[in-house]
């Protein structure tokens, strides 16, 4: 199975900050990498698909980049509703999809 | 509005069985690749099972030969039959649709989840 490693595992930031979360795959997955946001008690929500495409309805402050083994999710100008846990997911090795362990974004 | 509503989660003893349901509205279950994804307490999501539009199924190694995914087209409902349950199956179980707008295989629609607890 393809393993995904996210860093950092947790992150403290302030309203208005720009933050970057990294996801590294155990082998090359092209751009078959998706990002999700999960708020407490809620289901994951798709933010970015195919490494850099924004899902409909997602604010433009969320962006994704990368290919191969290294990917990033960037949130510019944090808003209060952005404090949540973020997961990457690979869809290269179908259907054995795997997720990263998560990055918890907390208010400083 | 597209909506997935899971039900059937419960407390069950190890070795027991349970059937989860996912009622869909605003989408036709048989027209999409539908999945079950679970999330153990404090952990990341884990893909469990998939049913393709043609009816073919796939399972994670951790549940193979114990879980069965199927759908009922007349009620537009997805199911997960869970047998020989283990403590490590304890999780929130979500049904989720794979987007068919592109080849990303991203999960673009999720239900609210149903909790399964396996404990003696």
C-alpha cells in the first residue's frame, strides 16, 4: 500500500496567517492526491482534488500544489472556521485508497 | 440537494454482526461508485469497501471475507453487512461517493456517519 505522511501533525496559527501543510507519498502518485477538511464531529469535506483543483464551493484561500511524492496544501489568510483537521488522500492505487494521519490546525 | 444518511450503528460484542444502511437522495446509488470509509476514534479515515456502477466490489484487506457491500436500487440505499466483528472495527462508518466529474477518485459527497462500537 502507498503510505502518506503529513507534516506537521499539529500546527498553531493566528487569524490572518498563511499556513502550509505537507503530504509525502511513499512512492510517486502523479497528481492523484486529494485534500479534505474535517471539523469536530463532522464528516470530511473535499477541498482540493487532483493535487491542485479546487472543489466547487471551496474558498479561494485554499490551494494545493505538487506532483510525484510531495504535495502541499496552503491556506492564506486564516479565518476562524479554518481551524480543523486536514487530511490528504491518494487515489493512485485504486481502490486501496489511503489517507494521511492528519494535521490538526489550532488557534494560537 | 444531494444527501447521504447512514444508520444501523450500535454496540455489539466481538464476533457479532451488524448491517449498516446509507439512504441516498439527490443521487442514484447505482449510478456512482459508492464507498464505505471508517474512522476510528482519534485516527484518520480508512477506506473499507467500494461498489462500482456495474456491481463489482472491492474490500480493504482488514475486512475482506467479513464485510459485504451491496445496494438496493429500489430503495436507493447502500448497505454494509459486517460479520465476525472485532474490537478494531470500532469506528464511525461513513458512506461516500466518488466524484465522477473527473478521474481524481476523490470522495466528494459524505454522509454524517454512524458509530459502531465492538466491545464485550
